[in-house]
C-alpha cells in the first residue's frame, strides 16, 4: 500500500474517532494505519522528552537544520524508521526498511540498551517502566 493510500485511511480513522469517547490519534505504523487511544502521562512525556533531546543533540551532525518534534505529528512518505517504546514491558522495537505496507526489518531491545535508530543512537538507561503488561498506560 502506498503512502497516499495509508494517509487516506488514517484520515478516515480520525473522522471515525471523532465520534468515540476519549482522545484518539491515527498513525501510520509498521503494519499500516492504526487508531490508538492517547492518554499521555507525565511519565510518558518524560520518555518522549528523553528521546527527543537525544536526537536533537545528534541531528546537527547528521541533518543540519532539522529538529526532532513530537507534536504536532509529522509524517513523511520516505521516513524509513519507526520506534515503539513500551514502558509497561521495558521493551523497544525499531522497524526499518519499509516495503509496501510493512517494514522488512524489526529489531528488539530492552530498557538499558543503546538503541541504534537510523543514523542516531538512543541511550535507554534512564527509561523507567510503569504499569503492567496488558494494562492501559495513563
């Protein structure tokens, strides 16, 4: 599935989500468009801030003039990496090599690892687990 089609499906999901209770977002993930409930906690924001700060420090050397931003969501059809951080399990997945509607490569890491992410590296030693696997994050 090409990016324009995935973006169209994501927009349809957002229109549907407007009728649902709670806060929702549509994203284009490793398997294509998905609808996810958003419930950001201070702990969640802390993990996002740690990743953003680390990438911002590395960007001048690899991509001068670029910034790392977490809101509003920015998508680009040629973005080749996708990182999923799950503080409930203390795990990280890095997906790369997009091909049609999925990513061909998936690497698993745990909190404490030095995680390669494209041209960058994310140190996860300060990441903290919270909640239990299977619980909703709030």
